[in-house]
C-alpha cells in the first residue's frame, strides 16, 4: 500500500504530477493535509506523520519517507515502465542522480539565500550562488532539451516545477524560459494545474 500526504500548491503537487505521469495515481492513496503556509496561514495537520509537519510524505507498506527528490527517485525506480527515471544499467543514471541530488544540495539553498538577500562569503564558498546555479542549468539546456538528454525525466519535473511555480526565479532569456514553457505545456503539468486550482 502506498500513501502520499499532500497539500495542494506545494512540493507535494510535484509528486502528484509525477505519479500521474508514471501512470501510478490509481496505485496511491492521497491523504490531503494542511501545512503552515509561507504567509503563516493554516498550520500543521495532526494526522500528518511527517516529522516536521511538512509535505510531501510518502508511506510504502508502512515505511515512511521524506524529501521530494528522494521520493521522486524512489517512485521512478518503483514504476520504471514510464521511463521517467534512469534505472541501474542506464548509461545516463549518473547524470540523473546528479541533478536529483544537486536540487537539494545546491539549488534549494542558493534560491533561499538569493531571494532572502543573504550574502555571506562562507555560504558562497560552499554553495556558490544563484547565478552560478542558473549557469549550470543553462549550460546543460543549451546542449539538450531536457536535463539528462533528449527525454523528459523526474529531474525536469523536480527542477522545472520550481521555476514554473515561482516565475520570479526565471531568467528573462536563455534556455530556461523555453524549458519551463515546454514543461508547462505537458499534459501532466496542465492536469496538475487544474487539480491545484491554478
Ligand atoms: N526538504 C523538504 C521540504 C518540504 C517542505 O518544506 N514542504 C513545504 C511545502 S512546499 C511544507 O510542508 N511546509 C510546511 C512547513 O514548513 O511547516 C523536501 O524536500 O521535501
């Protein structure tokens, strides 16, 4: 049995969209919960088992897991038929794993530092900065339409979702706006926007 603790218009929407793309939505029970929103509204839901009261939280046969990128990796391995991951033996798996981890290890922190205007030499030494992260994406997206190559994967779902959800993070030109537009035009993105009431 698979359960997903979900709050609309959040990181867990990206998981719902991935499940839709994987053709696995009917295999998962979605449990909608409240979370504390960034404007301070709502609050944690006592029925949500996530240790920090956050979403997404996935439970598979009684074992829970957190972290949006780890959950996506897990689901693409669990439902490999859709070809949205890069399983063991796929020569592009190293690239796929790198983008999935880079999102959490680098992109999330630098986005927060950048938009909160935190300018610290120490943080910069470790994480570089938002402009460097954008350059990394642009460097790949000038070579290939999607992050690991010619096909859309959960790495695009994970990272393009952020730029789509927060258009203010997008550079005005270069390959990122085109990539996000292609992501936005995908039927699964449009179905998720409808589910989220966007
Ligand atoms: N590192 C976590 C972050 C999860 C997260 O911050 N989720 C937000 C929704 S997008 C949330 O639940 N916020 C409620 C809160 O901070 O209490 C992940 O990657 O899954």
